[in-house]
C-alpha cells in the first residue's frame, strides 16, 4: 500500500523539480566579453583585460522570450578593478529579436533607455566588424546610471519572425548566432577606469561567443503545460489511492 502512494508522489515531485530544472539548464548560457584593443593606441595594461574580461558578463536565458541579464561583478568595488559599462549595443542581422517588444528591468541606481539611432561602437577603432543595429543608453549622467560594480541590467525581448519559416526564431537560433559571432553580437562602451596606468580612459568590448557553460536562472514562475500535466497525474494517483484506502477501512 505504501508503494501505491509513493509512486504517484514521486511522479508529482519529478514534474515540479526535475522537469523544470532540466528544461532551464538546456536553454541558458553565460557569456563573457572580450576587450577590443584599438591598434592606434598603446597596448592596454594586462590588468584592464583581467578585470573587464572576468567581471563583465551576460546571462542569456530562454523561455517564451529571450532574457539578457548583464552583470558587473566587481563585488567589492575595488578601485584597482573599477570601471563602469555605459552604452550597450546589439548587432542583430537579420533581427532574431523583436526590438519593439523590449522590456527593461534594473536596480534603482541603474537607468537605461532605448535609442533608435545606435551610431557606432565608441571607444576606439572597431577591428571586429561590429555593426550596431540597436542601442540602449544609460540616462544622464551615464557614469552614475550605467553598469557599475555589483549592478545588474535585465532586458527581455520576444523573438522576431523567421522569414524562412514564417514562425518565430527560437532559443537555438539565438545561441547558434551568438556562437558564430558574425551576424549577432553585443558590445559595451566601458569607461571611468581607476586601474593604475589606465585611469579615466575608456574602451569597447564585445561578446566572447564561447559560452561559459549553462547556469541556473532560477525557478520558472509559471510551469509549462507538460509539467502541469505530469504533476496533475501524480496528484490524481495520490487522490485515488487515498480514496481506495478509506473504502477498505470502511
């Protein structure tokens, strides 16, 4: 009799814990940024590369939409690693993301707005073929409202329609485009350095297309239909077993 209750209970737990976790892990990736060295300027100090390329990253997660969570992970605000990521640029050709659907979420001290005229990626001569199509700028003053130490900026998009299939692009399409790095890229203008030998200077970065491995974006607030069906199956099994037990006791 214990097994008749245990099995449906395990089904319900599997639906609510294992299934969502597996789905999320398959549709999430963390990417870091590479510094773009301007060949017309002296080589940047090694400490600049070390700080920026280890602390500035974006978590990309897919549900019914694409969510980009940008982080400046200088947790202690150390002066010798201090910088602020300001203007944010997307290169999306042809568009995988529906820019008109964007939603911006941020902390109180981070404030960004969409700029329909992206211009060019600043901070030095562009040597990586980055052609901005979209731009998000921090509100003035940018060094206070940009992405400073410990700050987080989240932008969510719906997927644009794929002209080849007449249906929306998918998370697989997005990850493939990021890894290829030719038609999809993300760049930042990075300023306000306090790193010795580079104080007050600025530069640009773009995505390192080699993902740093899947991450856990947290529990999904709305379980998918298949998960709910599996969970419901477990509950029905439990309820049926309990009713049969009560009848036998009577």
